[in-house]
C-alpha cells in the first residue's frame, strides 16, 4: 500500500530537549511538507521541500529544522528554541507535475512537551 | 497574499439534514480549490477538488462548485450521516509552480442521530 507514515503517533518530551519527528512516503512524490495544527487555528506550514537536498521555510519555521537527504524521507526536528512546541504535527507529500498535485497526509504525531 | 475564509463552527446537525459549509478565497491568478476532511485523531483526507471556474467536485455525496465570480467554493451535502462528523478544511493552490496549499481554519461538524 502506498502512503505516508509518521512515527511515533504520540511523543512526550521534557522542555529543553530537541525531538525529531519522522515522516516517510512511498508515493514517489517530489514534494513534502510539514504542518502544525493547533485547536482553532487550522494548519500552518512549517517547512516544505520540492526536491531532494532543498527546502524552504513556511510561515512558522522558527524553532524548527528539517533535512531532505532522500526523496522518501523528510524528518522534522523541534528544537528547544520553539517556544510552544506542544501541538499536532502533520506531514504531507504531493507530486509536482501532471494533474494530480493534491497533498496526501500522514496520520500525524501528537507532541507534548512538559 | 492568498487566503481562505470558511464559516466558523461548530456546526451541529441532525442526521439527514442538509449541510452547507461556506468557503471564500482570495488568490492571484486561477487557483485550484480543495476540500479536505479530518476525522478525530487522524490526518487529512482529500474529499473533493475543482481546478477551474464552474467545475463541480463531488465525492461521497458531498459537492462543491468553483464560483469565480463570487470567489467561493461552498461545500454541500443533501443528507448528512453521523459518520460525517469531522473537521472540514477548505484549501487553495495558486497557479504556477509553487505547490503550497493555503488552508482555512477548519469547521467542526457534529451530526447527531
């Protein structure tokens, strides 16, 4: 089955620790995205990458970092500089050519920092 | 910049009622429009889409028509079910090579038996 996997589903960390969220896709999509979801605020774009070894900041990149060393993988690190890291994090991917360019989402990781 | 405004929820309906969730947008050029659905604790799933003016997207009894003159993409369903309870997001993709989506804030729908 093709799709996007995110792990773990729930993640707990102490304040001041960096934490890395995993996102893997086997859809052969070129583009990948990270969103943050908070109650009542919809989805906000953190980072996106449209090709391997290249990525761009989204609307709320401060306190986050990413890498895109492989087409299939786009891990997100939530650093200790992120002031309010507790949230639901969603990864997505899409094609960048042809007519089918809608984004496909993973199941999400709920991060709680105390 | 691009923006999407959708009606605030929560929306509570009885089973078999008619559903409308309003969505209007601001964008440059000719955007593509989407409705996504999110069930509790899950990621988003594409519900339907429309890529040009007057296109109607439809899926699972839901419909939305791309209205360029009113910059709208309202979601409708004639008879909702309890299983339709979820959060619904309207989104747009501007024309060009940028594949980012701009999302509305989401509308929570609860359908009671």
